[in-house]
């Protein structure tokens, strides 16, 4: 019976570790050359995040990447139909110039807003402009954090001082 390899040296920290401490990879021995802790610490660095973004952008342009993205969108639409519909309605209104893009408004924290938030997805046109940071903080919490203000339906373009819309 041939001897089985039970350990490997990490190329980064130079420690000898069990094989379970390495991620699977497409190399000769089917394991990454760096241990899991070294890989994780690299991913947290700026250069690690940038490398990951470059890889994801490149992968997203491939045929496989596009197919996986399409499947993910279909799955999201089936799982959250009310969210998808609310977002599609607002995106369409912004595209047609019926309401102004969120970056024309200020978030409640004072920064420029770049996203619309739906406090209640069943009320498609009640939205709150938020910056990305505040939007990420609000979403895991209860939806009653922010109350939208209602502006009556208008014809043509939105007035310059309009912040929230209800049609």
C-alpha cells in the first residue's frame, strides 16, 4: 500500500499543515499552495479584493459566466417577485425621465444618495433615496426605519424639489 501524503507546506507562512487546511484547487495535487488562513488574510487586503474583482469581471464576460448570471436573475425573480417588480417599476420611471435618479438627492446622513429603498415592496412607488452605506445598514433591520413622504402624481418630468414619489 503506497504511503499517503497527510501534510503539506504553505508557500506563504511556510508552516507544515494537514491537507484539510488547504482549499481545493486545479493544481497537480488538487490543493491550493497557500493555507486557508493565508488565503483569507490575502482576500481581506486591498490587492486581494482588486484581484477578486478583476477575476469576477473577466469570468462574467465568458459564456459560462453569462449563463450563471442569467440563472441567478431568474432564480431571484421567482423567489422575490414583489421585490423584482418594485425595482423594475422604479428603474423604468427613472429611465423614462418620470422621476429623477437617486443621485440627485441627499441621503439622511448627508451624503449623495445613489440607490432607492422600498420600505414596503407592496407599495411599489414609495421609495426613499439612500447612499449605499445606509441602505446596507437599513435592509437587515425592520422596514419601519424610514417613512417615505408622498408626492402626488405629476405629468411629464418630476419637479426639481421632489424627493419621494407615489403614483
